[in-house]
C-alpha cells in the first residue's frame, strides 16, 4: 500500500467509512444501525491510478444497501478532495 492510499483510508476511517484497496478497487462499507441490527452498506470505487489515488469512479454495480448511494457520495467527496491535494504536490524526479 502506498502512502497516498494509507492517507486516504485514514481519512475515510475518520468519517466512519471502512475501506481497503484491492488492486485498482477501493472497497468501502459503512455500518448502519436500524432497530438494534447492524446493516452494512457497501460500495466500491475504481481508480485509473490506484497508487496515487487519481481518476476515481464509483462502480455502480457495487452499491449494496438502501443508503449506499448517499454514503458513496460522501466518500466520493473525501476521495476527490484527497486526489486534488495530491495533484497540487510538486513532481519529484
């Protein structure tokens, strides 16, 4: 896992979105408690370049759960902000 990926996962975890990378995919899940039961909301993003977290897109078929689309939008906001932060960094060479 790259430093960029670890930083993104840390930001998502702070928002109570559990996540992990699997190749180009970022798999996410959020626990929603309803009537005393935990219901997992799941969704995934695919990256053009997973190593530096650039070019993310929601994998629409990955949405599982009634609130997954709303939660995926929240995660997307975090991912895009993280990606823009990385894009502003100078290229080391």
